[in-house]
């Protein structure tokens, strides 16, 4: 299937089914896609350990995995910001290119104007697109929505490292990818803020209701050390609103 970029305009979908398509540039293998790092293909000295890989004593961030969420193209539901719902597409999320892709007329398309999207749901996962603060810069990207509400808990995936594999003859190289996962909290229209799974970071990120949250954490013994701990804390926070 050809991979193209879908120029998404809410007005055109609401009025008609016409779409405009442009060539997609940020696909795996494209020389225009910026990579965070590439490890040596000599993997004999690497050690698989815990949440990452070690190369010569240096730990690489992330866990080996697929660059796609929904690799088998599950059916899903798309909701536009204007309220229009579309349910006849097959979706997947491309972590490497940070693109939400879908199949239409045997082509793989991607939303070029994701700001028009309210949410996309498939495989019991809901994705949203919005601003976040990263390394002191305001950026935009896709997140999986873990906890909805006034304070949203979001999960952002990224390719942290690419490990090229050696191949023989004319066989096409098959890279391995390390995927990193970071949690963010988003309140209202403010950019999402990164949060670490520990009590201090979580309390600082939510901002208000500090006393109620602190009492809740002490009473329940929630140390905010895991993703599930963080989910429960955010859900409790939203119950206070």
C-alpha cells in the first residue's frame, strides 16, 4: 500500500467525502525523519536488562517493541472537534512518525491536520492530540488518554533508539526499536506537563487539592510508584472536582 498524508479539513468532511492527499515524508526508512540515536549493529556485546539495553556499560532508554499501536489495523471511531463521528476506518498509531494512520481505498493515509481531531478510539484505547512542554519547548503530539476528566492522565510514546540488524544477501534490513513511555498531566487548555511516578512529582504536577491528595495517599498507602498508582491518584483528584 502506498503511504500518503491525508490533508484533513473538518469542513470538507462535514459537507462532502472529498479528501486531498499529499506524499507522506515521515515514514520509517525516510531520510527526512529525525532519529534520536542509532546503536551499532554489533549486538554481541549488548545485554538485555530490565527496562532497556546496555551497550558497553551505557543503558539505552526504552523497551524493545513495535513502532505501531494497533499493528493489525483494528476498526475504530473518530470524533472531530465539531462533534462529527466517523466509524468506518481502520486505524493504527505510528510511534516513529508520531502519526495517526488509517486505511482508505487500499492506501495508508495520515491526518495532516490533527488539531481538527477530538479523539480516536480503537482496541479499547483512546488517543488525543495536543500541546505539551518538552525540554523547555512547546510541542504538539499524540497521547493515549489513560484517565479522562478535569485533570487528564496521558501517555506519550516515542522511539528512543533504533538498532539496525545485520542482514545477508539481498534481504531487506529489519530494524529493532526501543520505545520509551512518559506520563503527562493536562488540565483544561493548558499544555500537558510531564510527571514522574513518585509522590512529589505527582503532587507538584496536579497543583491544587494538595491536602486532600496527601491524606488520600497516606490513608490508602499509595506510594505513586507505578502507572496504576498514578491512575488511581488522578482518578481520585477528579472525584474532588
